[in-house]
């Protein structure tokens, strides 16, 4: 596998299963293709896990050297972002760009009798444009809504007030079909026609709430005057506008640009996401990182990022949306910290992107340097427990017995958060009679750390007991009070389903809050599961040997050498019992075979 293929494979492994836009780069760092996806992981992976019939696609794949992506909330937003990026980068392999196509707008002309129609050609002088609309059914639905609500003219004739007053125009088929009220002949007043245009543009701007309130008030007024037919017509308009829900813009349309920033921290690295929104569309989406030189605060890093990014992209946006307020050295700029609404959703989108970027960088770094993950987890343990140093060596204990029979204990050792199986130790409980877990734990801890102290062996940085506050207390009595050692002691408690539930630390023990989806919690769960497995396996082996010894020891004439020969050949007492006389005779002779068959029927 080539370095390029390894790089692409690593990116594919960390792509999220979220909607978004992706960009392919060649070896020169040039964007060669921009796409959109409902599921980024599945869509991007499809380019690399199968043969392509299209020669163009095969050539494109062969030139991909790097992949970038931006996460959005919906497929419609991914479509719109894709269009903006295609316009910005003009990638070589995008058919949309080569065909000269673009997403459509709704145009409201600036004529005496304005028209409303769909177009892909934008001429700012002759009309006001709303869009672009990434979802074609949405734009068609809006135009259909206008046709039902407001019978506006559809002809392309250039009309003037003078021409109407002079009677230059005649009614057409659209008037007879009741699709138009013929304002060109004066059958509909100019004021009424412009009221229709005003209502339609309010819908295009997303201002449906106030329009619905006005219609409701008008409907109630007509009903009170007993003008029920007119009230019913208004009710139908109200119902149509209420049914119109889908918005095509990323946020509610505004006439100004907005900058959105969010920040996430990971140790000494700060990740800042920047979204630049113009007229409701994301035109820039970028995440960058700062490595802390001193102990800069989150506020200081975000402020620096805002100033740097606005300067780099030449942004003159008068509104900046942030997760918290900061003091900015900028004049005439409004700071918004939204708690709800569309801008709050846009802030959440920025936070989603910055968290995804941080996770991607973390996975990249840990793949290049596996020890980095261990260091990060040890740092988290140190910080959560306020330890004096990184817990390079962690030891965990567990007991195992059945009603006090064959009591054993086990100690597992983790070095740099990895199992060090050569250092594992098994203990037969010698001084405790009956099922006493506390006394058994004290015996094992006393034997282990007393010996380490006497021999001068390096002590662990952290002891973890497989149990709660009680186990921690009895271990502390031995380690600190009897042996005079100072080793941090923590406890891992399980829930009713025998799953790792919480980490305890301190005296009296306090619960340390951990996210159960964190790497730290997974490592602690691994430690607890490993010591439990090791103790159970040791106890099972001891019990099995005890049972085997008891069964064979009761047979007259069967000594240690014969038992060893039988177990070496048949592997277990069960197989010895099931063996035929001939098979037993072949191993131990006829006399002993007969004794075995009589003792083990």
C-alpha cells in the first residue's frame, strides 16, 4: 500500500456518518472536486471501495491526494454549501460548474407590475433575488403556493402606468382561466396587485408569522361582519401559508453577513471553527488550531482567533455569533450569544464541526504516536484524582472464592495504561478462614507491598481495588498504617449488572465524575475486567485441579506418577471415566485399569 493510499484509508476511517460537503485535493493542494452527501462516511468511501464504470470518475479517484469535509445538519444544507464551494474553488471535475448551471433563485422584478418567477440567471439591476434554493421541490412549491394565494401575472410584456391608462393592453387567456385578475387593463387596482407582491416577498423572507396574524385578524373581522364567503377565502390563504414549513436557507434570511465562531480545548491545543454566513448561506467554513504558548485563557484564544480569521478572509460582517461573550477590539460590531432560535442552531452547527475536527486530529495523532493516547489518559487520571505525578504504573486487586473454598486473589499491573502480563501475580490465601474478602485483601496487599518495601522494588503510582469504599479502607489500613507507605488508592465500584459504574477516591471516598463514553472510563473498565478475569481463571484452575486430585487420590494403588500419566494422556477426569478398559490398560496396566473402572463408574 502506497503512502497516498494509507493516508486516504486513514481519513476514510474517521469520517462521520453525518450530512455534509466534501472536497478532494490533488498532490498540488488544489481542489479538484466538491461533493455533498447525506452520509459522509458512506458516500466518500464509495469512491474507493469499488471499480468505476466512468473513466472520468476513475481518473478523479486516481488523482485524490487529500480529503477535507464540513459537517452540516441536513442534506439540503449540504447541497447549498456544495454550490457555494463549487463557485469559490471552481473544481476541475464538477459537472455543475462545467455545464454553467447553478441552483435557482426566485426573482421579483422591479417593473410597474412586478412578476415572480424561477431563474438561474442573476441580474441585480432588474430584480430582487431570493435564494439560492438547493431543493428544487421547495422552489416549485413556493411558486405553486403563490399561484394559489395570489393570481399574479405570468406574461413577459413590459407594462407601464401610461400604457394601462391609455388602454394599450388586452386581457389574455390567463385572465379567462382565472389565473390573473388583469391589472394590465385596470380590472385589478395597482395597490391591490402590489399588496399581493408584498405578501409574497414576506413569505420569501420567512416572515410568515406576522402575515398569518394579519390573515387571522382579517378572517375574524370578516366573520364578525357576516361576510362568510370572503372569510372562507382568507381562511384558505391562512391554511396554505401555515402548511408552508420548509425553508431553503441555512438560517433565516438576513440582509447582512454574520460570522459564527466556536471553540473546543484539548490540553494545550485550542480548536476554533469559523463559519461566514452571507444572506443565509454558508460561504466559508474553516477550523484551525492554536497551540498554547503560555496559560492563555479560552477567552483570549477565541478573541485572537476571531481577529485572525476576519483579517484572513477579509470579513466585514457587523454581527458575530459566539458561545460566550468576549471583549473584541472591533468597532461597530454586534456580539450575539444566542440561547434559542436560528442563530442558536447555527452556533450548534459550528460547535459540531469543531468537536468533529478535534476528534479527527486526536485520532491522527494517536495513530502516528500510540503512546500519546496513553499519556493523555494518564494525564486525565492525574488531573481527576489530583495525583502528584502521572500514574505510569497502576496495580489492581481482586479476590475470588466460592463460599470460602479455594480462596485466591490476583494482582494485575498496567504500565502506561497497557497490561504488563509479566508482572501479574497470583496469590493463594493462607491466613484467612472462610469467605472474608476484606481480610483476604489485606493479606495479599500486606504480602505484596511488604516484600516490595523490603526489597526496594519501585512502588506503583496508583492502587485500584475492585470494590467500593470498604475495600479502599482496608487496603489503606495496611498500606499506610502498617507498612508506612504513601500510595494513592482508588476504588472501582460496579452496578447491579456487574458493570463498571463509578470511580471512588479520597478518604472518605468521593465519586469522581467521569463520562462513560470517555477513553479514561474505557481504560478503567478494561483494568477492572482484566483483574476479574485473571482472578476467576486462577480460581477455576485451582478448583479444577483440586477436584481432579480428590477423584484420583481416593483410588487405591494410584500414586502421583500414575495420576500424571493418566492426565497427560486423557487430559481430564471426565475422559478417564469415559475411557474403556482397553484404553486404560494401554496407559497404566490391567490391574490399575480395573481399579479405576471400579472407582469411577
